[in-house]
C-alpha cells in the first residue's frame, strides 16, 4: 500500500519536531541550545560522560567570581582530549592534576587582551591578540587560540588552533610538559 505524498509530508512535518523534543528531554548528549555564558558552557560540557577537563573546570569556576576566559583543549572530542591528557601525564591525570590544568587555562577576565595576563594558577602569560591571519585569534606563550564565534555574557571560550602531535593547552606551573605546545608559537 502506497501512502499519498500529502500524508508522507504531514508525517515528516509532525515527526521531526517530536524527535527533536524527545532528544532534548532525554538529554543523551544532544543539546539543542547554545549557552549564553561561559559558566553555562562549562556546565553543559561537564554533562559529557568522558569530559574530565570540563568536570574539573566546573569544580574550579565555583570559586571564581566574575567573568572567566577558558582555553578549552577538547576541540576534537572527549576521546581525543583524554588521549592528549594521557600523553601529557603518561597516565590518566588525577582530579588534582586536572584542576591544576584548568587553572593554567583559566583567566579572570571577560576576554583575552594583548599584554600580560595572569592565569588562575599564577602564571604570567604573554598574550598577543588580533593576529593578522585570525581576527578572533590570540597567542598565549606560543599557544594559538581562537575565540568561539558567540560572545558570552560572562567571559569567553577559546579553542586551540589545530596542529598535529603537540599539546593543545597551557601546562600548569606545577608540571613540566614532556611534549611541546601544540601550536609551536609561529
């Protein structure tokens, strides 16, 4: 039995929104909204089952007042981020090591600005923004990052510019990274 095209079209129109609403209610990883705040983004990211960096960031930002800038190294996904963290430490990092890593990549500011900025772990970072080849890009001690397109009302989120075989985060003061920074400084 063949259904008339009008019935098929109506079925599609009715079922698609129901599927989207069901996915939103179920919250199995599909989120249909983009948070308007840096803290909201961290909360949403921390819902991921494997995103250990965001779970640590969620704990750290609870103690920070005002806007925050987060350098988020998990651009390619939870599995790749965890693999990068294991390469960095030689094992799965502890909760304390992850929180130290978050503090090295977190700034009490609304956005990155050219000059010197202190990360939450106390390191003074040299920041160069408005790079000629990236309007929203900055360089922090050699790590190239790009601000996420949406402006957040309580800070900013920056993602590393991808290059192979290097770390895509700023290592904490308490560690010496065995691998060079991902973006090399060029």
